[in-house]
C-alpha cells in the first residue's frame, strides 16, 4: 500500500512540475531589448542601440548590449613596430 501511495505522489509531483522557458539571445545581433512584464523576455534583433531605443518607445523595456554577440569585434589596430 505504501508503494502505491509513493508512486502516486511521485506521479503527481512530476505532472505538477512546469518547465521554465529557456532564455535565448540571438548571437547574430549586437543589441537586445529587455521587455519587462509577465513574462519578461529578450528580443535580440537590433544592429544599433539607436534602432533598439526607437523600437522601445512607450514600452516598459530597456536596450542592452548582447553578451553573446558573435559578430566582428573591431578593436584598435595593432601596430607592427617589429619589437
């Protein structure tokens, strides 16, 4: 009898558990908007901060740099002094 009760409890716990949606960032774009609400989500499809800020006007949202952006990383040119 105990085994049946434990099995029923285990089944109830498994069925009651809900999956959390995975947070995704599109690594193709350097800027994302974070939209606050239920649910809060990220939309990473902006090539500039200005484009993102234009899109979020009037919304409960903010623009952020995409931490997973894989695009070209142009840094300061390296000098080749031969040393």
